[in-house]
C-alpha cells in the first residue's frame, strides 16, 4: 500500500502523459514538419534568395523551437547532399 503514492502513481502518470504527447500532440506536429520540409525542398529548386528569406524567418521566428530546428536540419541536409 505505501508504494502506490511513491512509485505506482508517478509511473502511471508519466506513461499517460508520454502517450498523450506521442500520439495526440506528436502526430500533428510531425505532419506539419513534413509539410514544411516538402515546401522548403520545392523552393530549393527555384529562387534561392526567397529560400534564404524563408529560412531566416523560420530561424528567427521562435529562437530555438521547432521551426528553427526544421530550418537548420533542412539547411544541413541540403549542404550534405551537395545542393547549395
């Protein structure tokens, strides 16, 4: 009986919140990030200045949040694949 408030309740709550983040919040965010990556990939074949403006805006929008991460990873991926 003494283990319930010390171990069982926190573990159960943590698993519930983790499932909520992964399945309820994570799926829409993942589709949004895939859409942004597809948009940026389609822009890379056109106007490079516009692509730079969009990537700069994404990097400055949330200062280290998900949009900044997508902009950085897209840029590194483009450099690694040889498309500059």
